[in-house]
């Protein structure tokens, strides 16, 4: 056995012994983790389905054509030939990738053009691109806080916000979902002089409900807290020209920072942060996941610039998206499904039991519908859902087929009689009326 030195003391190293085995094998959990195999054995594994072709609202998957109601391609721009052509053109001009960080050799003029276009569109001084939306949240939240600062984080915020909060130096104070009263109680207990920021999704990615921004901002304002809105699912969906929830609710001037992704309505990938010039300059020079990663590809920048232009020119997409959304809200509610408090194209169908949700998703797929279940940790335990989402390019017949199929499978699987379902249905608030979507309808400029 070899002698090694730890903090100046000589000790025998066990690593040299041929018989020595670690008591705790780091990889033992991987071998023991057999949930995917068990679901596969039952023929209900719903994840990582390989898509062979994408064609508007339909995709070719596992050899068959299925209707997609599980994407975030709200405006149908992901396959738009004009967006694809713009991405190809940018690729021809600049190449496939930049092989470097924006900070060093990867800064292209087309990145700066997109930043200007985004800042202009969202009505902020400046914008900063990130390689993903996840990085935009992580980058901003990790670099803006110091010891002694506080982040007030809605309990149902997206994982990228929560991870960003966890990685920051601030103390995280969770508040009850979408509750100005809870936010007020939390803020009251914090030192008045401390740096604070409220962080929230504009539209919640699983429940589809809309943040009560005006009321939450009123409370934040009373305590001098800054305000950060993740517009991932609101961009292209809410507000005039799809400019997001803060603009749609008339409170964009009170959002200190707005974040958005390109991976949803804009049909691409990547993300951005928008705010005051000084703050964006600071994040540009400090955010580690901006500095230490390669810049977004030229194809992303070119494609998103085009998608942004089309989104503003073709208002019919947002109008159609909301028509489809209303049709599905009404349809599911009339059939007795529990769709929670959604007010947006994200329509979660409560199933409750995780395995039943897997069976449900498989039956949907067998019937030609692509939608995936969301289980813990995306939702609470015992509150599994089939997360559906709708697009401007879905035809009424396609949507009616989705409704009929859901009704048939729910009857076959006796969803509503299930104990887990009933418990979850009692716990999750529900909007019973067709809310006629007051916020988005009022704010979509048509
Ligand atoms: C609310 C929210 N924020 C951020 C993200 C991360 O975005 P991206 O997929 O572009 O990394 C997502 C993605 O699902 C999201 O739903």
C-alpha cells in the first residue's frame, strides 16, 4: 500500500490494494434504476419517441403519421419554409457554428442584429442572446446576486428558474403559487435594506395559468423588490403582436428583466434576456454560461430573425391560436375533464396516477395522437397529467378528433372513478367556466 499525504499527515492509500472496493458505489443507483425498462415491458414507455418527419401539425413517428398536440410550436413556425430558408442562408454565409464564445471569437454581426431586433420588439433598452432559454435564466440569476440578497420564487416556477436561483448566492424564499398575499407575507419578514427580486413565469409551463403580474408587481414595488418575468410560453401567445404577458397585461415597464426562449413560438432554440442597458452589460460580462459556452449558431440567429418578422406580420396566427385554445378549453370542460386553471394554449388533462397517465398516452399514440404525460417532478406526486398544447395551424377537425379520442380513452381506463384522480381533483383548483380568456383576448391586437 502506498503512503500518501493528506494535510501534512502521512496516511496509507487504500487505492493501491487489489482487494479494496468502495463501500458506496456511485453507479449502483444507475443499475438499480429500472423504471424505464418496467414501463417498456408494459409497452407504455412514453418518452424519447424518435420523430422521423415533421409536417406542420402532424409528425411521422415510429412509422406512422400522428397528430402533434405535445409541442410548444404555438404559431406553427418551426417548419415554416421561410424560417428554414433564412436559417440555411445564414448557415451558408457564416458557417455551421462559431466554434467560440461570443466573448471571444464567436460574436457575429447577425447575433447583434437579433439582439437589437429583440430589444426593439419587447420594448427594452437592450437584449442578450443565450444558447438556450435554460441558460438565459441560469446566466442572469447566477450573476446578479451576492450574499445577503433574496430571490422570491413562485413555487411552481420552471426548473430553469429554480436551478438558476439555487446556483445564485441569494437566499431563496419560495412563495405560494401566483399569490400576492403570500408574496407580501414573505417580503414583510425580510430586511428592508436587502437586495430582492421576485422571479416568476409569465405563463406557467405545466398548468398553463397566467401570472397575476399587476398585483404581484404592486406588492414587489412596496418593498423595493426588482421583478423578473420568464416569458417562455407567453411570447407569441399573449399581448400585442405576441409580445408576452408583461406587455399584454400592460405592466412591461415594471418588469426589470424579461427573459424569453426561441424554442417555443419562434420554433427554434436559444433564449434571451432583455432589460436596462447597464444590467445587460453586466450580465454580458459576468454570466458564466454566456461566457464559457459557444455562441448560438448562425442558423439560429437567421431563423429567429425571420420568425420574429413573420410573427409580427401574420397576426392571423395568434388569432387562430386563441380560437383553437378556446375550442379545446370548452370541449374538455364540457366533457368533464379537469384542466385546472389554464387560460392559455397549454391544456393539462388531469389523470392522477402516473402509470395510468402512461397507459393513457400510449392509447393516444395508438389512436394517432402524440401527447406525453408529465409526472413528478414536473408536477406534484399523484397529480400526473397529459400535457397538451395547441397550435395556430391545427384544423378544427383535428381538434375535434383529439376531444373525441380523449373522451373514449378516459371511459375505457375509467379515469374519473380512480381514487388517485379524485384526490388530485379535490386538491387542484379548477376554473369551471369558459373563462373567455379575459387577459389574452383583451390584449391581442387584432
Ligand atoms: C418557463 C420556461 N422557461 C425556460 C425554459 C427553457 O427554455 P429552453 O428550452 O429554450 O432552454 C422552458 C422550457 O421548457 C420553460 O418552459
